[in-house]
């Protein structure tokens, strides 16, 4: 606020000095023949120029500048990290997975994040569930790159980072996992936004469009991110990894956080850590107060999705959460 008042005083001072200069230049020649007519012509033409500049040229130039698109042949991860180091407001990432969390860039990215959080910058990172059909399709597109392993690695790194952050940063650094892939790859740092379309290769190796968030293209890209960020079905990392089951067998009650995967709308749970309760004929199961039973049967595609989500696990025992008949 003080800076704004100082600028106002500065502009007023400059205006007063210009008026004084005009008076000092024109007053000595006021008796020149035709002085009044020439003054009116000059003032009129200057006013016309001013109107054209303010009402036509300036809005046009501002619009072109606001909607300017800068094309790049690939994403510069180091450039994104440098922008985060200077960020003052918001950082958003919307990807299947991001190279910022791969070993080559992770140390610099993590350091930039910690410093930005100390300045009050807000982070929103939206990645894709590796067990989702969209992730499987993306993995086929970019093969032989192991996209599912990279997604898992990203989520693991973020989980570790979130656990290490001090409590004061908990609300500033938010991560959500989506069951649906992104509409486009998106990196946003304050008013700068870079987005790319998905092809049969990594987006970071494809053409990137850099725009302003306040421009038309930037606003559309950010609106798509906002809609997905606020959509139902997104999970925090802890909820993505585990579901809490409450087992009741006779007088024994046990609560356990278990790995799970969703297939065709049903939860398949790895009951290996609590097998003696899960396979007891009189067991009862509750999840957030809702009652279920664990049904045995061939996991099939659910087993493949579990492996995509957590990686190979030879000891996995999957049972389906079913509503009691």
C-alpha cells in the first residue's frame, strides 16, 4: 500500500514538472502572430494522439502481450526449478508423472520447494493413479519407458517429502492422486504456465507452449486444472496407499491399514498381514462404519492393477470387499 501511494506522488510530481516546463517554454512567445491558432492545432492533434494511444493502441498491445505464446521444443526442468526458486504465490503441477522428481532433478527441486514454502508459496501437485486405465494406456504410448514405475516413484518421493515437512507447511504443500489422466501436461509458477499435449513420447520431449496465466490460453489451461483439482474421487497420498479395515471375530476387534486396489468399482484388499482374521468363517469387516465381508475368488485383472500400483509383490493375498448378502 505504501509503495502505491509513493508511486501516486511520483506521478503527480512528474505531471506538475511537465506543466511548469510547458508554461516556461510557451509564455515568452505568447505574442508571436498566430500563436493562439497554432497552439490550438498542436493541442488538438496531441489530444487525438493521446486518445488513439490510450483507447486503441495500448489495449491492443496489452492484449497481444498477455496472450503471447512462446514455443519451446522441450520442457526445461532446470528452468522450472529456477522459477520455483523465485516464486511468490502459486506452483501447480498436473501430470501422469513429473521429471522434477526423477533422481537428476529431485535434489534441486526439493531444495527449491522448501525455500518457497518458507516464503508462503502454495503448491498443488496432481498426479495419476498408476493402477488406473488411463495410466495403463499412457504406459503403452511411451513404451519402452516404464511409465508405471515412474508414477510409483513420483508418489513415493512425494510421500517421503510430505512426511518430512514441518506442520506449518502442511496446508501449503498439497498432493492429490487422480483416477483419471490429465487433459494436458501443465506446469504453473505464478503468472507463468507451460503446457504440452500427450503424444507417443514423453511430454517433456515434445513441443511446449509457454503462456501467461492472465491470458486467454493460460486461463483456459488453469481452469481445466482447477476443475480437476476440485473434482470428486481424488485422494491424498495416505488414502491412495491404504484403507483402514476394522475386523471383528467373536470378542476380538482389530484395526489394520491395508494396501488395496480398485477394480471395476470394487475394493480388492491385500489381507496378507491379517490373514487369520480375514479367512475366519465368522469374520466381520467395517470400513468407515460400513459393514462388509471379504470374498475369495480369482483376482485376475485386479491383481495386475495391484502390481501396477505397488510393484511386484509375490506375497500378496487379494480379497474383495463385498456387501453382506
